[in-house]
C-alpha cells in the first residue's frame, strides 16, 4: 500500500508545479497585452507605416527658372528686337518652348509691338529628331491676325527666331493651325514649309 501512496503524492506535486508555471506565464502575457508600446527614443526613426494623407507641398527652389529672349516688332523700324523674360526650367525642351511661345502671345512689356494675335492658344508643341519644331495653334491665331505681308513675316520670324535663338535643339519651325497644315497665314507667307531662322531680321543691338 505504501508504493501507490508515494506515486500519488509525486503525481500531485508535478501537477501543482505545472499549474504554478502556467499561472505565472498567463500573468506575464496579460501585462504585455495591456501595456502600450513604448514610444521611439529621441532620434530613432519610427517603424514604417501608412504615409500621412496630407503632406506639406514641395517648394521648388527659387533658381528653378531660366532667362529667354523674345523677339517683338520694333515700333520705329522694320526689324525685331529682344526682350528678356523668365520661364520655368522644366525637364523637356518642348515644355520650355511652349512657355516661351505663350510669353510671345502675352506680348511685350515695354515699347515694342506684339507679333502674335492676343487670345491665340498653343494647342501642342512637337519636336522631331531632325530638330523640326511643330507649333500647333488654335484658329484664333488666324482669325485675330491683322494680315499683310510684313505682318505675317513679323509673326512667323518672331516665333522662329525666338525658338531657334533660345533652344539649340530647334533648327526649324513648322506652323500648324488646329492640327492641320495651312497654305498661308493671311494670303501671303507660305506655311506649307518649315522655316529656318533668319537672324538678319533682328536688330544688331537687340538685347540677348
């Protein structure tokens, strides 16, 4: 009878030890679950997570501009003169060329005369591998033009000389209206060809 009593006693001791260990482990897990995670120490990067929904806008540096020279009609002679302007220094030549043409459309700020009709819109600007820039204008480019051979020459070479002077990548300019080739602007200058720059039309003392 003594042997079974000893076995029973040993089994009870083992069971008691198991229960005590389980209770200790359960209390430790409960405390960890209830305690909030520690904040990151100063200078320590927080763990990666979902980005914030709103972020401060990224400001471009003040130097992210370039200067261009626009050629407008001189009020006292049959020539083109330069006027300085700033555009954004964006990543593509076509975008910078578009900005430059838009500045020509806006007109001069001094005593020079505009060469493009107000209200003209630049629909697209393309540049081919051979250096031909295609300028696609809205119908207002034609409808708002005053006409005359000298007026058409001023308009076309104001565009061509301005773009070729400021962008070495542009070798010649082809003008389109509403995506299509046009025979003339206002019955004078031939628009079926691409124009090379003609700097002889620019005053020698023009600002550059």
